[in-house]
């Protein structure tokens, strides 16, 4: 389908054909899945009349999920529209190159998040103890921090050389823009566990209002700020919205769902932020020590720095934490089972 989309778009040079093909792909995929499911799992296909309560629950969830998904689409799609309308397509092109890299990383997180959502949903169903589920949540948050810390530090020293190698010096954006983009990535990445917990716990009604408000907020702040400070204004609008989402979802999950101390959780997040700042500073310092004229060699050296320094810093600064010990025990337990 991807090959067909590319070929027809090149031949006809019509974006609507590309959109139609992708819409038909989604439709045909769902139809095929429907019939394959009925054939493979006939025991699951039941008379809907015998399960009216489940049907009503599903309808209620759909009423909340649909506006939530539409709001998410608006939230994720407005930045490029605003930039192209106010600042022009050239700025969109330069901005999109950076977002392609960041979205590639976020795409991996979304895939992992889908897997974790099912796992946490299963844990919630099997464990009738919110305290135990909360410990799993903290372990997931710690794992997310390790990944986010590494990616944030790596982006801070690798992004510019990569853009230069990939596209050339003319496509490098101002340093302030890159700092804002990396900051937004960090916030967006760190609130993924709360987002996953919302889905696993079925809190679609609460999430619906959060996503609607975030879409309106992002659009409003970005539209106003872009006229005063340009591209930075659009990113600041997204950052402000992401901070709102992080705070509200954290409050809903920690205080309203687990009934845990919000203060302790905030202090834990602040500790993670400080560690990330230290990791980035160490990476920047190390990259300045190894000043290399060859751009390709410099890129490889910076990759090695980003692979070692932030991970070492994170482990050293959290090795006494309960979450570190829990994750270590799980990993060593699995390795021991494989060895046996």
C-alpha cells in the first residue's frame, strides 16, 4: 500500500489520491480483520442481545473515545498549519525535518505504550491491590525516564550534526528553537505513563475533557504567540499545553486513582528532571572536549558519548532508589530463569 501510494502520487501529483488510498487501506484492513477474526475465533462471536450491559458500556466508552481521538488529531496537526499560514512553507520544511527525527522516537514510544497498556490492564484486572499496581506504575515511569533521559541527551548533541549530514547547513534552525523542541519532547515523553494508565484503567471520560481543552489551548496560544515571536511561539504553545496535560493527568492518576501523595510524586519527577539536565550538561561538555573537524567522525563520537554518558549518569544517580532495585530484580530474575 505504501509503494502504491508513492507511485500514484508521483504519477498523478495529486495529494487527494494519496489520502483516498490511505482511507481505502484502513477500510479494507478492518474488513479483512473482521472476517478473519470470525473464522479463527468463532467461540468469541456471540449474540449481542445476550450481552446488553457490555454493549451499553462499549457505547459509553465510544462516546468518550471519539471526541478524544478527534481532539488529539487537532492537537497534533495544528502546528504545521499555523507555521505554513503565518511563516511560510520554507519554515515548515525546516521545522518538519527536526520533527521527523523527534516523531520517529515518539513513534517507538507509542508502540511500546500500546503493549504496556494491555499489560497494565491485565495487572489491574488480576491484582486486587492498588498499592501493588502503583509500584508497577512507578517502575514503568522509571523505565520511561531512562529512555527519555537518554534520548534527550542524545538529541542535544547529535541533532545538529545529523541535520548537517542529512540536509546541509542551511537547514539548521536556531539553537533556541532546538532547545524548545527538545524540551517539548522531554515533557511529552515523560507523561506517557500517565497517558497509558488512563487507557488501561478505562478513564476515557476524564481523558476526553483533557484532550479537548488541550487542543483548544494549543491552537489558541500558538495562534497568538506566532505573531509575536514567530516559530518559537508555536512551540511554546505546544509546551504550555503539554505541561497542562502532564499536570492534570498526573493529578488524576496519582491522587484520584491511586490516592497517593502527589507531593512525593512531584519530587520524584523533579529529581528526574535534574538528572536529565546533568546528563545533557555532561554530554555537551564531553562533546566540546572531543572537537573534531570531520563532520562524520564528530557525529560518530557524539553518538558514542550519548550512548554512554546519560545512561551512566542516570544509573549512578538512581541506583539507591526503590524503582531501580525493582527493575534490577525483575531483569536479573528473568535472566536467571533463562540460565536455568
